[in-house]
C-alpha cells in the first residue's frame, strides 16, 4: 500500500474524517448494541470476508449481516472493539481503510480476545460514506473460542451497562 501523501484539499480531510467515523460507529454500535447505528454504516449489500475467523466469504444483505452479528454478540456480558492506526487511501468516491483491531468478548469471568486488522472498502453514497466490503484477518487470539458457543447457548439477555437494549 502506498504511503499517504499530503491532503489535497479540505474535502480530502473531511472524507478521511468521515471514513474514520465509520470505524468508530462500527465499534460503538456493536459494543452498545445499537443495531440501527451499526446497520447505518453499511451499503445495502456488503462483501464480507471473515474466513479466518468464521469461515464466511460472501456477499450479504446488510440487514441479514447485522442480524447475524447481533445473534453472535448479544449473548455476551460485554464486548469491546478497538480500532486504531487507520490507513485510508482515497480514490474518488471509493476508499480503502485498513485498521488494526482488538476485540474482547466477555462472558462471566472469561474473555476471548482477538487481534488483527480490518481491510474495508468504503463507497461515497447519497447518504455519505458507507462500508461496501469488509475483510477481517486474525493475527492472534487469547482464550477459548468455545466461549462463543457457550454464550450463544444462553441467548440474548440484558447487560449491566445497556440493560435490555438491543436484544
């Protein structure tokens, strides 16, 4: 990936800020169970490549994708998704954003933690920048992957921080 050059215009800076905000909305949406916010960051159809983690590589209807993520994460007592070091390459009405990530999933006293990076294609739409393609690469993990199955068996339930929101 080429190194970033100096911003070409104020619009260039605004576009980069809007793209970075999509990543923050991603984390806030899933961690606070704000599924409407999480849905709002995607185009209606999205290319998903979570093959490293979940064996998924396909084009999804965004509503279906959000429902799947909700079903996966809502049973946890807490989640924390942290994105950093965004490398954003703009190309007209499309952009590539690569961010490093850490995702913590907590159930009782146990946690399963993932580290890696996302590579996403964002497209400028009439409603602003949206994620059109999302690829997750896991480079390390700690904890037991079976924690996801144990959480799923419990089903969605209230959490201390957000109550019944998003279940």
